[in-house]
């Protein structure tokens, strides 16, 4: 569907006001007018909200089907037309994401194997990747101020399509975004996202997930990674999702992941260059002035 620049701007502004109204308790309770609140925001605040929504809303608007519009009227669309357009864009985005992250994203150890699981499971005759459980520690979660010093990965706004019926980022997407952040961070250790093309891959083996605060559509987020250790065939990491809009820690994912020889599809020792790069990053992360907030539910063999 073709829209004028003015129509696109009006649509984006209207959506931004809707998001803002949902976030503001005083607007929801009728104690403040959304147009007044919008005008009281400075230009940068409005830009942050519009920028977060624009990459999600504008592709939907331009992908809507052409409809007949009588002179002097506005185009209207059925719920089915809007839903089909959004679902088509989401499916395309997920397909592209899966193509970029085939090195590790989405693979996990299924216990017991599920007949409906479409992940690339490790053969069931492979030995479990971990046999030792670390004792739980009492270290608190690091603060936003501590984590923001680490490199940022997968910086993006929360997409509208990832919101669930509760009006916030759905739980499954926290894990997916954190996994993409870990994938991105491992490139510096010699693990490219298309590593399988070189005969290697990383498969997830265990996760422990902690949800600390909700994120809603338009909130800016980023991932931060701390490597904890490695063994001959596995590595242990913490991934943090930060809510940049509210400057707080939102989600923690602790993970064990494995090096896989793609010819045999079984665990194998890390290549020497990757092992050295992992060791260097682990040593660097050990210098951080805060203790890792591990769950105690997993560990390296």
C-alpha cells in the first residue's frame, strides 16, 4: 500500500502515543492527557520512542495490500489483512534470523527428546555434557552500571511482534535475543555465526533463566556477555539483557554450550585457536570487580 509521507508520520506518531499512554499510569487512569504528555516531551525523548517503533511499524504499513480509497477518505483494513501482513513479516524475519544463527541458536539437549522438537539435537547416545553441579552462590545480580561497561550486542528496540497478551516481551523471545547476543559475542573468539560451513558448530546443552523486570514494545535493549570458563569440549557463560530505556537489568541467561564436529555431529575438543581465544576472554572477564551470579544448577565437566 502506498502512503504519503504525512500519512506515515501521522500513523507512527499515533502508534507512539498509544505505547506511551499504555506505559503512563497517569494517562491510563485519566489524570493526564496523552497529547499534553506528548508535547511536554523534548525532541530527543520523542525521537527515542519513534525510532524504536519505526523499524517495526513502517514495514507493516508499506506491506499492507492495496485497497480502494474514495476521495477524501482514509484507507481501512480488516483485522485479517493486518494480521496476515504482520505474520508474513515475522515469518520472514525469523527465517533470516535462523539463517544467520545456525551455528548455535536453537539447538539444545532435549530431555527426553520431544517428537515435536525441530532442533538439531545431539545424538541420544552422546554422553551428557556436564556431570558436576556447582554449589549455589549468594552473589547478587550485577547492577546496570556494572554491566553497561561490557560490550553491547544485538542492540534493538522490543518489536511489536514480540509482545504477548500481557503487553510485554514474551518469555521465549528473551531467550532467543540473549542467544543471538552470545552468538554475536563469540565471533571475537573465532566462532563465526556460519561456523557449520567450516565443519564446526556450537550446540546449547543447558540453560538457567531468570526474569527480573519486564520490557515492553519500544523499549531499547542490549545483551552483555561474561564468559565463566571452559573445558575440553564445552564452555560456560552468563548473558544479560539490559533494558536501556529504564537503565536496569531485565533478564539473565546462564548457559553451557558445546563444540560439535559437524561431520560426526558429536562433541569434540575446541580448535586450538578458539580455545586460546576463549581462555583469553575468560581471564579478562575474571578481572571484573563483581562476582558472577551463577545459579549453581550447572557446571563444566
